[in-house]
């Protein structure tokens, strides 16, 4: 076994050392392909050609308001000016008009003003008159006498188990028809407020009259919760 192991080690050593000694026998094509430098990148595209500058020749003005003007310099070439090529006149006027008049004026206008050209502005709309809402403040005990529909609130189970009792007070606005229109909490235990508010919102009062006309009423409403209910 030791002899076989030694022979194998010698064979492996020969396979490793021989290529290192005879390097000329390596394939040159593989070495050439591995050592060849990559090709250079392509050149950038040429810049776009500059657009030619268009030279606009301005024809000298020879007519102004229908009058022929003398040229300032002697032209080299004499061009025939057609009627349609004439520039528009710089100013227009109306027979009988005033020099330096106002645009939109009428023929035969007055110097310093335009007759019939300015329209009279419409009068501003009248201010809106807000109708004042008449409200009276009535005590809670007095207003309770006008109650015609009263919904008894349900005692919350959790509050009853916790032995919580007390009074929930609201400030309300009673409309002209006797219904609750604005209900705001003033004081009360949080466990009792929800049921009290739900019940009071359904209450209906007899309309309050002032000089024979129904008016809104601001009042306070107390809802009592006792464990003996």
C-alpha cells in the first residue's frame, strides 16, 4: 500500500513539474487571445451642423402716412416698390377728427373729452340685510314645564355596575318648532353622557311665543342618573 502511494505521488509530481519546465509547448493561440488588448471605443458622433443665419433685409421706409420721404443715403440699386409692399401707415385719422385723439372716439368729438363714449357704470347691488334671529334665555326649570315629549335615557350597564350616578348638564337651543337644534355638553360623567345625549336629542318642547310669534330659546337641560332607577 505504501509502495502504491509513493508511486502515485511521484506521478502527480511529474505531471505538475513537466509543464513548468517546457513552457514552449503551451498553445500560442490561447495565450494570444488572452493577452490581446480590447479594441478602442468608437469615436464620438460629430456635432450637428450649425444652422445658417438668415439675414433679413429691411427695406428703407420711403412712405410715411402717404407722403414720400427723401432717402438718407444714395441706394446702389433702384428697386421698384409695389403697392402691396408698402408698410402700413403709422397713424390714421378721421376727417374732422382732433389731432392726438383718443382711440374709440366718434367723428366730430370734443377736444379733451369723448361725447357718448363712456358708459355709465351700473349701480352697486344693495347690501344684504341679515335677518336677526330672536332668541330668549329661559331657565331649565321654567322650560321643563313646556316639555311635551320626554325620552327617558337608559342607565348604562357599566356605570350601574361601577355604582356611578350623577347629573349630566347640557346647554341647548330649542327651535321655533320646539325641537332640539344645538345640544352642547356642559358637565357630566363620561359613562353617562352618551345615553343622556341620545335621549335629550329626541325631546320636544311646546314652542315659546314672544309677542305672538315663536322664537328660539336658549336653556339648560339636566339629566339625573340615580341607582334607584
